[in-house]
């Protein structure tokens, strides 16, 4: 058996292999509701052999969406459609996961196919947008309002209630999105966080909001289910969030019940130079895994079965998260199994195509 296709058990959740469909926005919701597009899109990746299938980022409140078309988990009425998707994924042998998110100062933008620029109420957007501090993402984006301490507490409760709905829908893996320059990352990064209260300044203060969210979510998520956190391991900018802080953070939240750190990078500020190459973020997952002694996920330009298998075999990460390749080929995992000589991981209905 290739290392990539070894099962992985996290609490009472067993993934059939180490291949994870990364959260990828579909910009296909109306008022945050999942629909037939999400059902077909996510189930097809489960049919295609992945071990864990994440939804796109699901906003914990309407103003936390990136775009008006984002998926949501802020209302009990949104549970039913998500539960249908969860059942379908599980029936196909994969595990269903959901990513809980708040866009913060990067909210209220047009979807990429319409330019991705900031939009106001007349274009279907909203105001205010919020952040750790009143610092705009770019000159082309509106200035956000800094959250008050009371609003931080309300947002923490919104994460917890989103987790409750996720559990009711049947998701076995819950991921908190604290990466890519979205709200929780806006508190972590000194490039954005200019607060002078208990949520700003020192490392302990800048990580306080995320730690409170983790505690609140872990209290809701049953002990049998797995809790992940996605972070940007570095801002790729001087004076910003970096790998050393990421290691310290990972060690802290491990003790709060986090099982896996999903290691991405960037997104805090525009215009930074990122040294893109296959597996360019894998060293972050490797260091966090080794130094914080927590399981990690590697993501970013992992496109070949050989590279994915090497990452697991070399102990650089415990899972690999595949994004764009799963958009190009929903059956990437089945193709990887064939290339690596893995026996019979395909659905019996597809047997003729894979023997």
C-alpha cells in the first residue's frame, strides 16, 4: 500500500486515505443556502476517491461572507440542504467536513467571474464590514470598523452556533478558517491588528480571539469528532505573522482540542511576492508537525500522486489537501491510486474503467 492510501484515524473519525478535498468557494449560493450544485460538486469528489471532502468556506453570519454568493451556516434553515450533502458524501465512503469562516475586512466583494472588486449595497454588498482594526485591505477597499470587545464575544458565539448547526447536519470534521487574511487572521497578524486592548499588541493578545473561538467550538463539537484549524503559516512580509508564531500558536491550540493544523500561507495584504512552486508550503506543515507535535495538512500546488505520496511517506504532513486538481479532475484520487499501484479503491460501478 502506498503511504498516501493509508487510513488515518482522528478521534473516532477514520479517513480511508490521506487525500482531502480542500475548501474551494463555488459562488453558487442564494442567501447562503447549499443547492444541487454543491450536492453534485462535493459528492462527485467522494465518488472520486477522496478520504475527506470539505465544503467551501461557510460564513457564520451574513456579513462574514466574501461575496453575496457564498455558502452560509448562520441559520438553522440552512441545515437541511447541508445534511443531504453530508449523507451523500458518507454513503460514498468519504468523510464530510465543513469550514467555518468570517471574511472580516475582505467581505462584500463581487465573485471572481465578475471582477472580485469591493461592492456596496447598491451592488448586493453590505456595510459595515469589520476587522481587528480600522485598516482597509487596499486603497480600493472600504475601511472596516474595528470590532468592539462585545462584538468579538458575539462573533465567538456565532462560530459556536455555526459549529452546532454543522454537527446537526452530520459533519464529522469541523475546520475553523483562520487563514488567508480573513477575520481571525486579521487579529493574528501585526500587519493588520493595531489594537491597544487585550486583543492587540502581544502574541498572546493577538491570538486571544482565535483561542476563544477554538474553546467555544470545541465545547460544541462532540469528543468523537475532529476539529481542525486552517492558518496562514506566514504573511510573506516583514513584521508580519511568521512560521515561528505559527508553531507557538499550534502548540497552544493543540491543548485546546485541535487535532490538525491545515497549513496554508499569505492573504493578509496585497502585492506580496510568494515563491510559488510545487509543494511550496509543505515545509510549514513539516515544521509545525515536528516542533508543535501536532498532525498537519499540506496544501498548495500539490498536483502529482508522486509528490503527494512522498509528503506522507517522508513525514512532512499527515494529509494532503488538493484544490485545483480536484476541480480539473473529480477523480484525481482514483487516478493517483492507479499511478501508485493501489488496488481496488474505485467504486464497483466504475470497475471497467480502472482495471
